[in-house]
C-alpha cells in the first residue's frame, strides 16, 4: 500500500510467530547501523494472540525510494540493447580465450578491452552493485552486543553440515535429472551429458573444501539475493526484501550464514539475465542461438567478474571472507553449485525450456 511518494506498507501473506527477518534486518540497519542503501525502516504491525505469546509480524512500513525499476527489469532492458548491437557482428577471434577463465579468475584483473568495448557501461553498474553488496555485509558484520547480529566463527561442524546438505542436494537433483533425460530436447540432452561427465569432479571439489583449513565467519545475510531484490537508483542500487528464501523455515531465514551465499546468488542472477534475455531475443528475431551464445557468455563472465572484483576490494581483510584466494574460490564455488542445483530442479519441474540455463551454469564452474 503506497502512501503518496513517502511510504510503502508491505503486508506479509504468511505470518509466523517470531520476528520477520525483513523487519528485523531493516530495523537494525536503519536504527542501529545507519546503513543508507536500503529503504529506511519506519514501523511494523504485530499480532500476539495472548499476552505472553510470541508475536507474528503482519506488516512493515518503509520509506519509498524513487527508482528506475528493479535490477532484473533494468538489466533485461540493457541486455536487449546489447544483443541488438552484437547480433550482426562477427565473433571476435580472441573471444574464446576470454571465456577460458572463470569469473573469479577474471576478477583478479581489470576488465579486458573486449569486455569494455562490448559490455560497456554495465561493467560500471556491476561494480557499483558489488560495492553495495559488500557494504551491506560490512554493516551486518558490525560489532554489536545484540546476539541476533553479532558475527560468529564458522566452525568445522558448520562446514560439515553445509557440505552434507550440498551433497544430499546434488544426489537428489542428479537422480531427478537422470530420470527426465528421455523427455528433454536433443540440444539439452547433450548439455546434460556433459554435466553428468563432471559429477565425479564435483564431488572431489566438495571434498577439497571439507579438507581445507577454512577460517571465516557467519553473519546475518540477505538470504535470497538476486537482481530482482535491488532497485536501480540513478547510478547506484538500493537493496530490498530481507525475508530470505520463502520455502525455508523462519529459524533458518534468521540464522547466520556465510555472506558468500548472497554473492553466489547475484552471480547466478547475472547468468539468468544473460540467457533469459537471449531466449527472448531469439523468440523476437529468429536466428541461431549458438551464434549468439558466446556474446551471452562474454557479458555474463565479464559482469560477474567486475561484481566480484569490486566486492572483494571493498571487503578486503574482513573476517567473514576467506583470506586466501583458493579458499575464497572453493567456498564460493560450493554456494554456486548449491544454487545451480536448486535451479536445475526448479526448471525441471516448472520451465523445462529454460533448463539449459542452469546446466550451462554448472558447466561454467571450474570443476
């Protein structure tokens, strides 16, 4: 519900006993930290069925932020222009070499001339979003005597539990994918075959993380971070919607986790934007998907790299980020894998035509 151009009242459709994390984090960042990259918290409505009961959050009032649309809509519009420009061009000879490196590897250096020439101004937007994300995590990791927000070390038991969840997730998704292969389009079956051939390397990569001497922290995080959760505001971004993943329990959504979960979510969102826009472009301008796919990969890889580079520069030496480059890659890859496994299962059940997007995402991981 809008109140002129000043406030917006959000009603929660599934009230649960306990503080809604959107209210909890919004209030903490506004009143305790003074973090300005979110809509300012202005109030809430709670319901308690009895005097001594735990109240449920029914609604939250926030300041209304003037914007140019959410990050997903704005990015899709930018990609439409990108494909219009790139479609008639010949594939640059040095493009294949550019795509040999992962986004994390590309993030170690400034963007290439090829990326600057073709991706252009969106690189600046990706860097701005990387800094915005990093500043959110620094704010959430601020020293505090509030136990709901004080950072905690990520213990070996936490890491083992995370890896066990990812392994279980991997097993479930690969079993479902195997059962659905006979019903997939031919071009997707080929990609799925490549994914199956990497399964052993995926498990080996997870074992490598389990045997590492990783030292990092758990903090409160966004929990469901993607381009649809940010608003484009002039040349910067404002972050929205801290409820966390809708299918998770309230306790899980309020738990402390590695902020690399958020980082992985945004990197995967760049991939989805690149391919969703390409699918839409081909639908409007029938042509060869394979011919344009390298341009999608250039955009995705370059934008993700610039996001990661700005993020890591901003959080440098923060205790919630693994100190070594190798541990950072291993940990981020684990969250990317978990996210892409979720996407595979979602597309198998809801949008088989988009299954190639997460499958290609799995192949792009450095397994």
